[in-house]
């Protein structure tokens, strides 16, 4: 049997990393759970008025690391501080190359001594697994692939639910049979759902972190998933709990300022050739798609440091880690700031009309409420003729009543109320992705917000 093609072989065959990623044969962004249970409008409204329950059991990969060298691997790989690291703690883990460019981010869960779980898109977990195997760490790695990547007959090991909204505490107290332990944002806790023990992370993928909309990510053995789901539904009925589908889930993250994942900075460095040879060509890094009006022929123009991605606060120089020297130099340089862009309503209306009625001269369609057609999306943002940054994920939510996106702008341009222009659509009528129809680029006026947009 012919061994599967590695990422390095695929890059050599195609000859151009940018072309491979921008022309990736990506179809419409699909999910392994319903787009909607009722309608996305009510599901979005739920996390501000009552509570919304999401099933996260399918779309993220869980990779478990266990052994006496786990803590050393994490500390020597991640930019985060591990001074107070212990079981029952969690971190937004950031991994970089020696050049200080991001490979990816994931949520890191401390499960037991010498045992952790890395959850999310697989770029970060892949890098950790490669280092664990190749650098002599005494660690065992167990992968629980997302539903779409499970082998025939396979199933997930863990269920994972998210519940958001002001009535979340009442619902969880009811299924627990008493009050929950008070935990801070991104703190972990344990309780029970109908007598079944679960663990949870206090955070949010909707609304504003620290607000009354903050929720919990709850997980446990997959065998308990159906019973826990039903118990939450029954407990939530009197509090107006609604089920949230994939469209509401991903649009909520944009409200709270989630910019998804960066382009892994692994496609060009000669020092990472052995890593590319280890990675499969049909894995996350090989199938990654890049979309948007930002276009460069140099793949390194798509790489970002944690400072450029709004994660500078997760870089701590209290330990040695991959990329530390480069990041110490980058720390003193000017950096872009994360902001929200409120798209101009009239320009959005024009895009809707154009995409329907202007034939081949149409604007790129805005699929409502989530206009996501690539894994990594970067649109050019201008002030006059000057490019001042890039815009990432974009969506419409009924809570703010407009189209909005998360952007990274030069510091001098990241000013509340500033008027900027976003370039919508791809070059030359659109790339070869299956999710991109023929269109022409257009401009959208937008207003800068340095804080989450107010709810209406």
C-alpha cells in the first residue's frame, strides 16, 4: 500500500504554499450538527435573554498527553506562564515557531497530575505531538479525532456541551441539585447533571466575557451524553432554554471577539521541513483554506505573532520556550490592536442586491448570518489608500442588529468611531475554492469599535 502523501510532498508537488491554501477545494463551511434547531435569530437571542445550549461534541479534536514529561513539554513549547499550573486549571495555550510566529492556539485542560487534554483545531496539538515523539519526552499521546475524521464505526470518547446566558446558573443549580462552586473566568469546576459527574470550564463563546452571559463548557464520558443533554433540556424548560445550532454558535464567537485561528507558520522554514514530512498532506495543515481580499504571493505575509493576533497577554518570559528570543524582540515593536468593525447598513444592502441581481458583476455573496467560506479569512482594511490592517470572521447577529467583524488594525487607526473601508471579495473574480462564486470586489464602509458592540 502506498503511504499517504506528507505535507512536504504535497507542497513540493503543488510548488506554491499560497496557491495550495487559497485554491484549496473547500466547499461550503459545514458542521457535524444542525445549522439550526429552530431559527438562528431566536438561538442568538437566547444567550442574552435566557440561555442557549450548544452541542460541541463533534467539531473539535481532543488530544490527550500523559506521562512524567507532560509539564516540561508544555512549558518548553507554549508562550504561556506555567508558574501556577496544576490539575483542574485551564489555559488558552499558544504555540509559536522559533521566529515567534504562531502555529496555533487551543484550550489546554489540566485533568490529573501528568495528564492534560488539548482541545480545538489540530495545529497546536499536532505540534505538541510531534515534539513529544521526536524530542525524547516520556509521554503517551491519545487522539480523539473530531466526528468528521473518526474511522468507520468510531465514536468520540467525550461529550462536550456549551451553555450560555443569564439563566445558566439557575439551570445548572437545578440539574446539580444545589449551588455550583464559584469559579473565575476560565476556571474549572466539577458538579453533576442528574447524578452523573461532569467537569466544566467557565468561559464564553457568546456575548461578552465576564458579563451575565458568561457560560460553561461541560464535558464527560460519551456514554453519559444523551442523559445529560436530556436533563439540561428538562431543567431549562422553565427558564426559556433554547437549543443552539452551528450558525448561532459561530456567530456568537464574533460578538465576543473570537478571531478563529491563524495561518500556521510552518509552510516555509527549512528548519521545519522534518515537521512537514511528519504531517499528512490531507490533514489540517494540508487542507487548510485561506480566503478574503488580502492576497500576497509570499506565504510568510500570512503569518502572525501573538502580538499581532491579540494574544500578547499570553506571552510570558518567565520560562524558556520555542520562539522566546524572537518574541522578546517583537515585544517592543508596534503592534496591531484587535477591534470590532460595524459594517455600514446601506453598503450591506447593496451587496445583498448585487449578489442576487448583477449577474457576473455581482458582489461576493454574504451568506446570512455567517459569511464564512474559508478556514482562515483575511480582508483588507483601508484608511484612505493606506492599508491599516485586516478583518477576519464576520457575521450578523440580532443582538447587535448589524453585520460586524473582528479586525486587527494599526494602533494609530484603532480609534473608537474611526471610519474605515473594508475590501469585500477576492482578487480576479475569486479563487478556485468551491465555496467561492464568480464575483467582483467591492468596498464596505465600517466604523471602528474598540469594545464589543452594544446590544440593542
